[in-house]
C-alpha cells in the first residue's frame, strides 16, 4: 500500500542545483508556451502552459535521489529509481486529467454564471476527477490490470 505523506524536513536535503534545474525546466516550458501563444493564439499557447512544467526536472531528480540513496547502502538502485519516477509520472497524469476537467468546466460555463460559481464548480470537477483517477489506478493495481511500480 502506498502511503502519501508530507516530510518537510527533507526540503533541507535538497541540493541547490536541483532547485535551479526545476526553475530552468519550468521557465523554459513557460517561455515556449508564450512563444507558441504569440504565433498561434492564447488557446493553443494555454494548452502548452498546462504542461506540468516541472515534471521533467522532478522525475530526473527523483530518479537521481533514489539511486543515490540505494548506493549509500551498497545497492544499484536503478530499478527502484525508475519505479519511484513512474509513480510520480502516474500522479502527474492523474493531475493532468483533473486539470483538463477544470479547464473544460471553465470553458463551458464561464459566460453562463458568476465567476466565483464557475471556479467553485471547476475546482470541484478537478478534485472529483483527480480522486476518481487515483481510485481507478488503485483498483487497476489491485486487479493486476496495471503493475505496481514498487
């Protein structure tokens, strides 16, 4: 069973270059989305801005951190590192589905009601979609439709 938890003390273990890498990846993707929006319009540019900007850096750093952790105890750690990175990617994919639901609700209903109602409904759609995605993945693992990464 995968337990999700927050460990703020691990923030101090992050190296400065990991933060720089995240900022560079995120900034580069944001600039690229701006350039695309300039040439093809804000609708197309917005699709690229919705890309999880730090996902590539995050997955790379997670994999590197996991390998380093395993090497400290004398293990190779490649398999575990790939597994941990794949769990991160699965979470990002589920989050992207939630983001798509949010965007759809805003696109569909923004002109039909007060902004606060539309944003509340869109946030609810995001939360429900993300929760359902997580439950479906958990069920698929239990039914052995999808392999458990670790």
